[in-house]
C-alpha cells in the first residue's frame, strides 16, 4: 500500500487534467468507475468527480489540493486500475491480485486528448459509463458503456431528444406520468425514454407504445419483458381512432407520416395531455394543396414549394396548439446535415391570454386563405367545436 500512496502522490503533483479509476475489486463495490475532471469557473479551478453505478451517475466537486486524498480513498480499497493525464504525460497504474503496483508512463503524442479537459464538455444526460441496455443493443454503447465511435452522432441525437424532454420535465416535480408513444416502431428510443424516466428521473411511469405492425408489437413486448420494464407495453393500433379512456400526461409522436401527426396532436389535445413532443415526417398535405395567387413564386420551383409547405405545416400546427391552450415551440433537435426532418414540436399546457390565442388562430386562417390550405388538424378541431 505504501507503493500505491507514493505513486499516486507523485502523479497528482503533475497538474493532472483527468483521472479515471476502474477495474473494481469485487461486485459488492457500489461504483463501476470514478472520473475526476479538471474544471474552471469564475477563474477558480476545481475537480468534478463523476461516480458511475450501473444506472446512475453521482457528482461531487473538490478543491484541487484534495485530488490525491480523494484518489487514494478509492484506490486503497475498491479499484485496481488508474489512468491519468497531465498536459505532457499519460500515467497507467495497475495493482495485481497480490497488491503489487505497476506504473506505466509515457509522453503524450496527441495534445487534443489531454487538452479536452480544459474545454467545456457537453454534460449529456445519458453518460458514457452508464450501462444502458437499450443503447448497448442498439449498438450505440459497448458492453462497458462506452460510445461506439461510428455511432457518436446517433448518441448525440438521442441525448438531444432526451434533453428537450428533460427541459420540460424539470419544471414540475412529477411523481408519476402516463405516456403514449404513437408510431413507436422497432426503434430502441422508446426503451431509452423509459429508462430515462424510471432510472434517472425516478418517476413512476406507465408507458404505452402504439404501432400498426403486429410483428413489431410482439417483438417490442418481448424486449420490454427482457429488460424488466414492467410498466412499458406495446399495443397494435392506428393513431387515427385509437381509444384510451384514462388520464394521459404526455404524448410522443416521432416521424408519424403526413397527417398521422395531425391525428396524434388531435388525440393529445382531446386527452388534455400536459406535454406533447412531435417530430413530423413526410409532409405532403400542404404541398399538394398549395396554390398562391399573390406569391406564385413559391409554386415555381418544386423543391422550394415542398420545403416551404413543410415549414408552413408545422407553423400551422404550432399556432393551433397555442389556440387550444398550449405553449408551443418549434425546435431543431438534430443538425440538418444529418436529416432534413429535424424539427420537433414541443408543447405544454399553459395559461395563454385570449388575445394571443385569437391571434394564433387568425394567422392560420390568413395562411389558409392565401395558399388554399385545408389543414387536417384545423378540420378535426373544428368538428369538435374547438375552433
């Protein structure tokens, strides 16, 4: 043990940027990995500690002078391996079963590897090191919880979607939620969402996935059982006409094609859902209807008409949501270079003024008149005397 203390004290004198402690000695140890990262705020440096369990990450901040003390606290009893980086040197410490300490040391060849500790790193909700089985099965994480290099863009996209939901969730202290996921498909995002709600946010969730394909529903229910996601199940059904008589708190609809998004939004409104998250897809309705006498330049080029019509579709949906009492936002949730279908509608129940709601409806009606639009969502709401 004296050798371990001596080596770690020596390492910690070298202006360490990052330390990773791993290879725990037995399964009873709570944490799988401990990461120390040098940070700076208000011109004061400190170390942020991230302690990873199978499902969560715990944070702690310490003063720079306490680094060696804290590192030794974990290495003494719990772990057999340490990797550390300074500006110039990479350290590799391993402790054998017999307690013998081995130290490897080399000069850094790639400054970007060590200097990243000084940069502002993205604080993802789904962190590396967390053993999230859906992300492992999706091929985004390795079995050790590391991001697969070729899947890093996918990892960022999933985190971005979770962040958009998290921004809304943290406004209230939810203890339980009922969530409907329309058009869930066989993507693992539904399972990742369930993990986020139950394991990270500690919310008692009942979640239902809906899809038209019987084989998809069967497979998803099998996966849910394998993960022991007890309150996540999948049902066969169409967005248009799906009946659910109980309370619904959140509706999610990802890539529901064309007017299927409108039916999903309509159902969410009818259920008086607190939150709606929708990523529209394949928006043909306005493109087919679009006739502009005063702005016929928008009809001149097919690609322009298609894109403008799609943007107008989402603008109309946002305004109609505002009219029926939701605060609506249209957000870019992935970079357009990855997909042109990168707009997400986020809506939450809100006490909007009557004037604002009336103005939102008027803007829709002006657009309808100018371009000869006949929006599905507008007609559904009108049939129910909501307009």
